[in-house]
């Protein structure tokens, strides 16, 4: 049987995964735009990721439930 993460960690797992994906995409995009795609890109991308992710992760964990409530308040029920 596969080991599974307890459900009580779902919000943290969601926040971690979403923030990692978003920071990877955005930091790579910003590095490519500001410095071009060159031999230093991996180093600069990693530096950008390591700078941004500690901010993005708690932001997503804190803001995602509030955004979900706001979306639910704005949409029409089925």
C-alpha cells in the first residue's frame, strides 16, 4: 500500500504545490525577459525562485481560503 499524506495537510500541500509551480513559471519568465536566455539563466532562475518562494508559499496558504470564499460569494448557485 502506498503511503499517503493525512487529509489535515491538504491546504499546506495545495499551497506548497501551487506556489512552487507559480514561482517556477514567473521567476523563469522574469529572468528570461530581464537577462535573456543565456548560460547564467539556471543560476539566476534558482536565485529568483529561492527569493520568491518563501513569500509565495505562506501567501497562498493564507489567501487561498479567502479567495475561495470570495469566489463562492460571487458565483450563482447551481
